[in-house]
C-alpha cells in the first residue's frame, strides 16, 4: 500500500465521482490501473503486508 500523504509530487485528494486521486496543483489524475513505479518500504511476513514508497508515474 502507498499512503496518499507520502506522494510528494503534489497534494492529492480523492474524487469519488472519478474514483481517482486528483493533484491540487497539477490536476494530475491517478486512478486504478495506472502504471506507477514503487519501492518496497516495509515487508511484514507475519501480517503478510507490503508497504511501498511511490516513486513516479509511468507516463510513457
């Protein structure tokens, strides 16, 4: 999971009509299915959970 507050490129808010995150300054939209690059931040083998750091979007 990537926490919204940890995405540093913009301040994102959730738009429930588009079911997406919208950047306040750039109006950039992140939604399910978008390809992004992440880095593993933490792995909890007992809880079977992974936490990630958001690196960037794949805009290619």
